[in-house]
């Protein structure tokens, strides 16, 4: 018999999540076939074509696929609340 675990997640306050992804320097090792390590110095990914095309996944500067570039994800969570954070209701404990 299989056991099923159910996780219920309740959000008490509405929040917005903003995520942006940028691709930075190329990390492709061009000397891997000879046992060395050399990168081409491409500083940031620039798409070769329009979004939605196969060319959009290739870098215009170095010609590598986007997956060779370091991925940087910026996530921002914004919680909006009209009530102050939960405190001790003015009771001071010593």
C-alpha cells in the first residue's frame, strides 16, 4: 500500500514575486580536448536572433550556446501588509 503525503500551503499575506534571469560570462573550456583550461573572455551573453528562434540561444559575441554562460537569477519577493508585524501586544517581559 502506498502512503500519500499532502502538503497544504497557506499564504496569509498577498505577495508578488519578481524574477529576472541574466546570462553572464562564457565558461566554455576551449582547451578541454588537450587537457587544459582556456575561456574566450566573452563577458555577457547577447542573443544572435529574435526571441523564439533557434538563433536566440546562440551568443552573438562568442558563438557558444547560452547554456555555457553563467546564469544569474535575481528574485525579489514583495509582501504587502496593512497590519504591523506581530508583536508582544505592548506587554513587556523581563
